[in-house]
């Protein structure tokens, strides 16, 4: 893991390739990237150092290609990808003969992340729902450029999440019968999911991490940021990720905003529970990789196990 001094030197080296010198750098939080706010000449930017190696150059370029398309084809307020001095969206930097680190620069979007989703007003929830609808409407018409490659939220992805979660929980005091029953139900749901038909109006590039931790609130407006997990998936899965943290009344308000622009599919009611289960699986599979999150995962597990059991009994 790189120390703070090396990360700062990398950030300065990256900015040099954008023609930005003597900028003020402020370290920000970030789960998979090392992020800096860049201030220079009264203009702010977001610099990402892709230090986790989660994505290769093609995947990072593909994320920014979709973001650029959204910028040009929708009225959404989004981070705008910025090319370096040689016209590239992705910049490679290396210091001290270390392996290359990929870097990207985007315009700064003003706003604050809400402490929890409960800090959003009903009007803001409606707006967030409409933002998601605009992403999906654009995705329906989006023609990926040559070389575009992003992660797929498919049965392989969810089976991997299940395996990570099952392996981690096998080393706890959780009742093995409950754990095995959960795995059987999860596999039933993944198998059913794999049979769903993929069509232009239900499947495409999605945000993939749509939750309040990626909302920016500015006055009464709400913007979506952090497209780092974008990939190919069902639009209903994107919806499930957003609905997962909302209570039933909030879900209705969110969906009201969504349906002002894009109607829900006729089979939404039957599919909702299945996609919510997949969202739970993805979330817990991600969290359990961090030992510090194990207690939270164990606390959430009874609810999740019940949700999977209910989905198998009522949907499949």
C-alpha cells in the first residue's frame, strides 16, 4: 500500500500531464480509488488515482466514455471527464520506477453527501428517482464505442458474491443448516435470474452503485456521482440498489420520480423481490471482505435470509 507522501507525488505528477501546476490538493475519502480535490485559479476538479487496480485502462476509459456520452446527451449535472495534454481520458503515471498508476480528472460537482438517506426531502427523493430514469433512458439508446468493456452484473457476478459471503460466514458461529438453506435459496434465485430475457428496454449500462452515499445535495437539487461500478445489467437491478436502503413510503416517492420519465415494466411487482435479494447479496458480499464489517453483516443476515426464503416461496 502506498503511503500518503507517495500518493501526493503521484497526484502532482498526474496533474502535470493535464497542464495543471501548483494546485492545492485536498485528500478525499474513497473505497476503491484515492481521490483528491484539486483547486487552481478558482476552478475545482476531482482527481482519481486508481490505486486499487480494480479496473484496467480499458475499463476506466469505458466508464468515462459513458459519462461523456451522458454529459453531451442529457441535461444531468455530472462530473465531466477531462482529457490530458495529449487528448486521452486516462493518464498513466509512475514514480520511483513503480508500476504505472492510472489517473483520471473530472470537473468538480458542488454539493454535500447526506449523512443518511433520511436527510433527503420527499422532493429530493423524487428528483433522484428521475435522475435514475434519465440514466436508463439514455442507456437504452447508447451505442458503446469500439473497445468499450465494462463489468457485467450477471449470474457469474452474483454467484461470485454468494461464494465470497458463504465462505466468510462458514467461519462464524452461524447455524450451518441456516447457512446452507440460504445458499440453496440464493442459487435458486440466481438460476431464475439467469433465465430472464435481456431486451433494449430492460437491460443496458447501469450506474451499479446507486445509493445515498453517492448523492450530492446542493440546495434542493440532488446529483449522482461515482460511476466507478457502472456496467451492464438490468435496469431493475439499478432500481433495487437504490430501493434497498429506503423504507416503503420512501420507495414509493422514489419510484414516483422514476415513473414520471420511464414506466416500470408490467412484471415489476413479481421481479422486485428477486432483484432486491440480488442487491442484498452483492452488498453483503462486498462488505464481508472487510473484517471490520463482519459484525454488521451478521446483524443484517437474519433479515436477508428471510427475504431470500420469501422470494423463493412467492416469486419462483
